[in-house]
C-alpha cells in the first residue's frame, strides 16, 4: 500500500519505518527541513534499539523516504497517518492545533478518497473535529480513523511489529477493510484487532496509559508503606503479581513515572473529565502521589545527612526517564538534580545515552562522567535514578576504590539487600529494609 506519515517524532518515525518493513511504500513528512535532510542522509534522529537496521534497510530498498513536501505525500498515498504532537496547552488539556492544522492542509490537497488515520494520543471527539475540518475544506470523501499507538520507548520496534492488540476506531466499513489489510502482517500470531467507534478508540488510549500510571503509583504507595511497617515490597510484589487478575508486569516501585506519555495523558484525561463535569478523583490522587514520589530519594538523602547537604558531592547513575532511551522528558532524575543543587550539593552524572540531552538543558550545572565509575570519584554517595542494565552488576571493588563512602541511595532497587549488607554498604532503596 502507499502510505504517508505526517510527523517524524517517536511514534511517526517508528510507525513509518515499521510499515515500510512489511512492504508498503512509505513517505514521511516533517516541517523540520534540517531533520528531513539528516534522515535522507541516513541519520536516525532518535535512539531506539533496532530501529536503525530497519530504517537503513527500507531506505536502501526504496520503500521509505522523507520529504517536507506535504502535497507530494498526499497525492501519492491511500492512507495518511497523522503522528503529530499533542502537548499540554495552557490549561493542561491536549493542544490539538498541530493535528487540526495538518488536517486543514491535507484537506486542501486531497483529490481522491483517502483514509486519514490519527495515531497521536488525542482527546475523545478529535476524530469528529478532524472530520469537520475536512468537510469544511474539501468536497472529496475521506474517512477519519482513530488508531492509537501503544508502543513503549526502548522496545518500540518490537511493540509495533508484534502488538498485543491493534485498536481501530472507525464506523466506515471501507476504512476498516483497508486498515485490517494493512495490519494483517503484524497480527499473524493471532493477536486481536479491535474495531470500535472513534470515541471508544480515543478513550482506550487514555484509559490504558492512565491505568498503567495508576498501577505504578499504587505500588509506589505500597512501597512507601512497606518502609514504615517493616515489610519488603519485593515480597509483596511477587505475592500479588502471581494473581493473574493483577499480573506481574508494571508492579516495580521506583521514583515515580515519567516520560512523554504518562504524565501528559493522566493530566489530559483528568482535565477532559473535568470539562464534562466529572471529577476523576483517582487520577488527581495519582498525579499528586507521583509528584511526591519523584522526590522520595531526596527525602531519604536529606534525612541521612540531617537536612544539610551543602558541599556534599553525589554520583548519579541514570538520567533518562527509563532505560534504553535517551529521552529525558519528565525524567525523575532531573527533579532530583534540581533539588539537590538547590540545597548546595554538587553532582557528577553518568547515563549511557541521555547525557547530551541533559547537557543541552542544564549545561554545566552538573558534571558528566565518561563512565559509571568515573562518576563515583570523590562522591559522598551514589544515587541511582535509571535502571540501565549496565548498572545492575557493577564491579563493587572498583566502586569502593573511588567512592568516598559506601553509601547508596537506589531509586530503582537494582541490588540484592543481603549482598549489599555483606559488602558493608549503607543501602537505602525503595520499599525495602535498610
Ligand atoms: C508508555 C506506555 O507503556 C505505552 O504503552 C504507550 O504507548 C506510551 O506510554 C505512549 O503513550 O506513547 P513509555 O512512556 O515509553 O510507554 O514507558 P513505560 O515503559 O511505560 O514507562 C513509563 C514510566 O513508568 C517510566 O517512568 C517507568 O520508569 C515507570 N515504571 C514502569 C515504573 O516506575 N514501574 C514499572 O513497573 C513500570
């Protein structure tokens, strides 16, 4: 099939590349000419494991191309995906200006039937708004489909190629048929494609992310309680997770959820509910608890140093909001850095992928080490904010030689408690005994 993808951010680029991989001709459009030029020259603009191989292969075989010219892309394609940002607007609700703006531009260019697919996370009712933009700007018949994306950064290619499910929101049989054909190669193992109306599809995406954010937040509160009552959150997690109704995944406590999706989507759903005069109480609590959780490590540090960390020097492992990504949007590490610096501490950080992105934002407010051990030099304590695999089994002897004190504050529960006691560490983690 001939496909256009408008927007080459995380979702757009992965979608375009993975759609090319099953033999479609995909043309990706972006208004950022510099970025488009780089992609044409074979540069992958994001760090995402496995994406580069597919990206280069499909460009080389002529199935994946990039342009700034929307007209070209629209005239060539049967299906047009919109993967555009929906940032929080001034009131916290999702800002639809990119989507509705692109819809208007596309509407002015269409000369034959197209399926317009919304891949971005958008509030309920957006498909109707997009349809209205087309009705106002063209006489050509089109169908608008809501097709939310559930991929996770770090495993995005796998998630796209083998999705747990595909959700297609449209009442048009013609569009349903085309979308079913497009997605058939991705659900060969028998994973379902759910067809539903546009509004249910739009809400499914918010409900999924908000539910997951709630699940994590619940576990974070259980972890906090474990510390108070002397229980171990690892044991509790295993104890509840083996019940299929709860499930083992997404029960790991930490220093709060971050990233470009959960914080934005939970807030947008709460605000959308509000605008319909529905007070979504759980989501308000989730947001509040998550804000607090982002600073639990700082609370632990302040308690340990009796509220005085002026002049203390900390090593920080991990800056990205989660492993296998260079994404630092809403990363808990940045909140921790901010607070510690405010209180007079200095920080030397290491992250395998995200350091350049952090440098671009905070410059030389902290120093950046070339590897995880260099970060420890003369540090009063090690802080862990991201669970990169490379941090999981470090050379403790080497650590002991450079760290000033055997003190670790671990926001991701990387190490075994018994082992840390044997090694003589003061090891303060989340929801576990000291
Ligand atoms: C999330 C969803 O998982 C995807 O399904 C969705 O498509 C995506 O948002 C989106 O809307 O685009 P992502 O933000 O890439 O994906 O990252 P996750 O792996 O879901 O992690 C989100 C946050 O939860 C991270 O800060 C992570 O550290 C935290 N988390 C996750 C925990 O604290 N504990 C866990 O057990 C799992």
